[in-house]
């Protein structure tokens, strides 16, 4: 069974974000920070962002981001076969969309 999951994960690679997609994101519309009640607190546009090397970002900030996005990142190192298999099953059952 693990071989099937590995093949499935490899088949998903072409559908992951490309470097070109990530570069396009730099030109995307500004991020808007909202309070819990929906009030706009600030707008973060490219003009008020400062790009810094990853080495200059606190390890705690990186870990917090990874934890918020994928709590098991350090267990699977980027390819979460369990999550991919779950997504495939739910998709097959019509429980999620692309």
C-alpha cells in the first residue's frame, strides 16, 4: 500500500504551485487585515512590505507559520501522504471540490 501512496503523491507534483505562480503572487492584490468583527485594521501592499532573506526571519516565526499551515510538516517533510490519500478519498466521494 505505501508504494501506491507514493505513486499517487508523485502524480500530484505537476499540480503543485510553480515558481512562476509564486512570482505572480508578489504582484497580487494587497492583503487586508481584519479584526474579529470585520473592521479593516490595515492594508499590506507591496509598497509597505520589505522582503528579507529567510535567514533573517526568526525561527519562531517560521515554526509558527508552518504550525498554522500544516501541524505535521516536520513529520512528513512536505509531502503529506496521509492528507493526500484523505483528499483523494473525499474527492472520490464527492465531499470536496478542486
